[in-house]
């Protein structure tokens, strides 16, 4: 029996990125969306006040925002009250 496109696409995604990565990223999507604005604003204030070249400032800002958002998401995942506040459902292993 021939597989449909959607099941074939899911199979490719699961084999290419791994089931664990997709679960992690789908769980992180909303909290990271909420958190990234705070880190973007804070990073802009800190980084753009330096006299570094503009492309390097941009790179630092992206790195700061990504690290801050994902790092805080890790904290949210581990603290039960924060999980509730950010709407993160604890997944069964």
C-alpha cells in the first residue's frame, strides 16, 4: 500500500530531525515567542550602546536573544509554577 504524502512527510521529518527534537521545539514554541521580545529589547539596549561594528552587533543580538529565550524556557520547564504560567504541559516519557 502506498503511503500518503502527509505520512511520508512526517516520516521524513522524524528521521531527519528526530522525534525528540520536534517534541522539544513544538513544546518551546509559545514560551520562546513570549520571552524573545524581552531579551530582544534588553539585548538591544546593552549591545547597541557599544561601538562594535554593526554586523557584529546584529550577530550578538541574535545570539543573546536565542540563548536567553531558550535558557529561560529550560527554567520554565523545570519549575512547576512557571510551567503553569507559560502553558507548558509536562510530557510523559
